[in-house]
C-alpha cells in the first residue's frame, strides 16, 4: 500500500491526536456529580425508630435575606492580617467583637473566577477543564443554590461581574453586569456596582442580593498585592460593607429571622498579582458571615477557622431553607447552626450526610466499604435511637448528652465523606494517561525516523500492512498488553476510562500500540544497521501531481495561528498573558520556514533552481529519474533519486549560508525583543533590557 509522505505524516498526526485525547481524558478527572433529576426526590425524613415524627419536610429558613458581597481576589490576610486592621476597621471590628463568624476558605485549583463561582454555588470541585470554559462561560446546568432559590420563589438581584449573568441568564429579577475585560480599570468597574446600592437597600422586593466587585483583582494584575492602590480599594470595600450591614440591621423586623451578610472572595492573589495556581496566597480566601444570630458573649474570642470553599453551598442552602445541591461535596459550617436546638442541629447534619452518602453511592462502585459511609450508617442508627428517647423525655440531661454524642458522630462522618469525595474528584486516570503517552511517543519515533527520507514531498511510503501482523513479536506484545488490560480493569478500585470502553474498542487500541511498537523497533534496527528505510516502509521518489491548492502549509499555519491568537483575547483571566500565544506562533512560523528552506535548497524538493534564492542566474530544471532499486529483506524496496546538485550551487557561499541561517537569526531577534520588556504576570518580576537601558 503506497502512501505519500503527506498521507503518512497525516496518519501519524491522527495517532498523536488520539494519544493526546486519551492522556487529557485521564489528566482531567471525571467530575463527581449526581445524575438524579433536580426535583425528583423529596428531602430525607428524620430518622425514627417506631415512633412517629412529623419532620419529613425541609426545615424552615434561618435567615430572611441574604447579601453576598464577593470581592474578587480577596486574600485572607487582606481581612485578617495587618492590611485588614489598617484599611478595614469596620470589618475588623465585626471579626473581633461583632456578631460574626470568620473563616479562611480554601479554594482548590484552578483559582480563576468561573470555576470558583461554580464551587461556591454548587459545592462541587471544578477541574482544570473549567479553565477552558472560562473563555466563554456557558449556562450552569448543574444543581446549584441560585437555581434552587429561584425555584423556591426567591427574588434575586445581581450587580457585578457579567460571568454571573452568563452562568444564570434567566435567574435574576434585576441585574447589571460589568465586563472584566478591561484589566486596567479598577474604578469605574466598581462604581457601576456601588451606584445601585442606595436604592436597592431601601427596597423590600428582594430576598437575595449578590454583588461582585472586580477592582481589587484588577489592581493585583496591574501592580501586585503590595501596591498602595490595594489599601485604598480595601477601604472602599470596608465602607460598602458598613453601608450594607447598617441597612440590614435597620430593616430587621423579626429577631428570630435575621438577615445574613456574606463577605467572601472567589480566589486569592499571588505575590506577583495574578492567580490560577495553587500557592497559599492564591487558595486562601477570607470568608466572614455577619448576622445578629451570631451574637457572642462577653469574652468570647473567635479566631478564623479553616473550611473548604465548597462548604458555603450547603450552608447557604440550609440558611435559606433550600435542598442541598445534589453534586455538593461540601459540609455544613456547623458554627452557623450551633445556637439552634439540638434536634434541629441533628436534622441539618442528617440532611447533609444523606446528600453526601447518595453522591458517594453514585460515583464509587464499592461505596459500602468506604469509612465515611459506614460512619454515616452508625450515626443514623444513633440518631434514630435518640429521636425515640427525645420524644419520650425531651428535657433530660441524658438526652442532651446523647445528642452531643450523635452530633460528634455526624461531624466525623461529614469530614470522612468530604475527604472521600474530594479524593475521588482529584483522582487521575493514570492508565489512560500512560496509554496515551505510549501512543504519542510511538508515533513521534516513527516520524523522527522518517524525516531524513520523507522531507521531500516526492517521497512515497509503501506500507506493507501484513508484515507486523504476521510477526511473532506482534502477537506476544498483543497478548502481554491484553493481560495488562485485564489486570488493571479487574482491580478492586479501578475506574479507568479505557476499562469502560467495549472490549472491541479497547482491543483496537492495544492492537495499534503493538503494531506501532513492532514498526518502531524494526525501523530503529535498520537505522543502526546502516539502512535508510523506515520500518515496513518503502521510499520512492516519483513525480507527484502538482497541487492545485492556493494555500501552502505556511499560509494555513499563519491563518489558523492568527485566528487562535484572536480567540485567546476573549479569555478574561488570560488577558494579561495574551502575548504568549503570539510568541509561540512566531517561533512556530520560523521553524516551519526553516524546514521549507532546508527541504527546497538541500533536497531539491519541488524546487527547480529558479524557485530557490539565487543571485540572478537562471538555471534549467533537472529531471528527476529513478536511479535504482534495492530489494529489502521483507519484501519492500527503496528507490530514490539523487538530490538536484544545482540548488545549492546556484548560490555563492556567503549567500547560501545567509539563506540557511535567516530563520535562526529571526528567532534570535524575536528572543531579544522579548527580553526588552518582560510583560505579563508570570514574567513581570524578572529583570529585562528595558530596565537596564533606562538606568
């Protein structure tokens, strides 16, 4: 079967794409989610042991109104550290002496805006694949607090980052989105949010108010966390929080149903001013819950405790009297309900553990062996016995002590279930990653071994398909790979993507790996033996038909690269690094140009002398003829025409070397220009030539 060099290269590229796809499927873990319908199930009833219990519905809400003040890139030390004491005095007073609960919420990577909003409202753990979706945030289809609140008749108003409007396009009764594209703007982007506050705080026609301020994040991207602008912005946010809190206190009518003010950040800020990675400064965010329900006694000192950012979804759901999102992996922040009666505390904890245990059952085949599930069953049995005792004698100290024991059991079960689900969400599919890597490396080896002969488009590759299939090595490799596949897929805790495929598809992948490995080993053996052939390949120079396409490879690369660079500008979290795609495109174009020059001027590929650079001399084309054939040991043969000697002789020595060296000179100049001014978050701290020249 004869294949042109282009067809052979295209086949290798297809194999490379398949390998990369398998690797990415393993590298991006499958999300932990619930496949149940959002409204299909009623809430779990309170456990009972032969006694009648009327607690079969959701508990009533704990708060009448909720205001979420989300400050983008609000690092924990901006509130609880020296900057908070200096620039946020009112917030510091609430944290140290007021009716508040303080937490350091840990945000899992990737620390960019859209995945963090998703984590706050769904309780799930977004992966790195959500960074791609951050380019154009789609409608959030997962079960979440906002959708639940709207279904329950809550009236929601939003002002701030337009990412929320894209995630929830039909959920707000009133909204005003601000764009995050203009990173240099840190004033108007926040003023467009604040200008609505005076009017909306006086109105009574809303139940949830969400404010997302972007100014602090933009300051970080411009000048970092040590900039004097950070202090001014924190003071501005402190005055806004004081205005909201004062208005909420003035509007409270029922002390048993107070309002709740949530101050939080979506992610932190690195020392360079950016975010997206997993440094302590980027993952630790401030979380403060302010409500008159959290009154503290004199001398009650509350230090910030560590929680997961995903815990906010379950806490808001309980506080608003809503079902917990089905894909939630977080736990109720217990200090929020610590002041409630014991029966209500256990009811809240039971609802949370039931939801987590169901999620575990849907995502872990051997869920009944998980420690968290066993702890949940023990806690539920203890809760059932406590309910029976409580209904018989509800004021006994013994009942309270037993209730405290059940509460500890529930809290332990919550921690273990959260850990199991988090570990599941961060579990990489190593088997798929390994198979994808092997495919990529095998195709790469074949391409590299074919480069000396296949640079010319006149080369043809004769691929005998039966040779590797008929070899003993192929069958031995296929048998070994099949045995390995069976061992991996029959493991107790196996959850590999390849194992979920039909045996025919998995067998095809194993066959491809074995065939490529045989071909690569054969080619490598011939190279070391002095042969010039690729494994199972015949190279023959023939006159190919002239291409009628108006687009060359360089034209396509330039066009597609430019389109890709333009599309990258639409990423709000990538805007300060958009030049990286341009650097990559320029380097790729230079290398492609170098390859084309070497191919035409060294091999005479499709290059009559007039096509190669010269100094005015005209040359006649040299006909390409087959010089001879040599039979190979396995039935293939090599035919090759000599390179056109006039293509290099047409140039004088200095001009020839100038042509050959020009792409590398362009690359060197590009690198020099790049060093003139180190831009972007990742490189702003490095010295550059621009600083040296301006000294």
